C-alpha cells in the first residue's frame, strides 16, 4: 500500500493529462461458467529462470517491530484474535514452508508435479508470512493472524513459461509466464472446496476498457467461493505502471454513478468484482 500525502496531489496532476475514460458496466456474473475443480497448469510449463531468493538490506534492524505492525496496532488486535481456527488460502507464487510459516500444500497450477509448496519468486512466501507468520525470540516480526492455518496454492510464476513459448531477448517482461485468469479461477474453486474461509489473492490482471477480455470463469469462481461456500476473498487493488493506470475518481457531478463506473479507464481483475471481493476500494461506502 502506498502513502497518500503527496501522492494525492501528484494524482490530480496525472488526471489532468489522463486520456478520456470509457463508461463501462459492473461485471455480470454467470454462475454456469464455473471451471472444474482440478489442479495443474492450463498447458505444459517449463522453468526458464533460476528461483529468486529474498534478501535483507545491510544493517537491517529486526529488533524493532515493523512500522506496519504498529500502524495496524497488531499487539492490541492479538489480545482479541490471532486467527486460531481460521484457514487462509494463499493463491500466489507458492510458499516455501518453514517453522515461521508452516504452510500446507493446497495445489499447484504451475507445475503438474507440484503441490504448491515451492516458491521461485519470493512473493507468495512473504505474503503468507505477513498473513500468518509465527513469532520468534530472534526478532520482532509477527503476522497479522499468527495462529491461522495457511494453505498454499501456486498459481503464477515469472520463472515458468509455456513449453515452446517464444522468449523476447529485448524485453524479458514481454515473455509469457505461468498464470492465467482461467488458472486463477480454478485455484479459487479449489481453495473454496478445500474449506478455506479466507482466500487471499495478492495479484491482479490489468487491461484497458477498450480491449475487454472474457473472464466469465473468474466471476463464476468468485461467486461460487463467496455465495456457495461462504468464503471471504481479499484481493490486491493492483500496482500502477505498465498497463495498470490509475482510474479517475468518481465524478461528483454524477451522483447516480457513486462508484465511478463512467470514469473507468483500467479494469483490474479480480478486484473489480467488489463487493464480492474485498480490496482497497471496498472501504468506500
């Protein structure tokens, strides 16, 4: 999450030069489009990059609590709840389990032979740690819900690509990597059927309103997890940059469009399925 102070002022400057927005309608969910509950990639994948590893800044201080812990007032919150008895599915790049992050296998949608307990991108492991990292006497870090049960579902990875996919040597970011909206939808269904009460998706697919994508399977999967299985889905709002441009705020002159659908330039999935999912934008009335 980004700091808001100077960002708000800068945002207005950006909006002054933003391209015209195109009015769109909120997504329509077709329950019949639900994908099957099956793990494995959409197509055969192969690893093309070495696995990344998290590092620490020189002279990093682990004795003090992270600022986010104080901002969220976790010590006070943990007096009332620690996540005990709650199962959280982390749909991400996988989790390298440890004593501090004792995740359990939930399925792999990148490697046919995997089980979700491998993280080549150093993202899913960190996400799981933030959610439910256990405390230790060696440092002051602790997760938001340190007693929660974590299920790891590896659904995406920049280290894997479809077998035979062309690699662009001039732009590695343009190379197709593992993870698709369909595999995301299957992962959501699978997590719900595993009994996850909370499903965390710290990823986002961005595309322009002028280039719509058929993602009916995502909407159907979300509807199934929330309205049939009773899960709560928490998703990322998306990072700005590349295809993810900041949307303009709702137009105060159009009170009938309080959510600002007429101003939308960029669609972010699965975040735009709010209020079925919880995201940053969900704090609005």
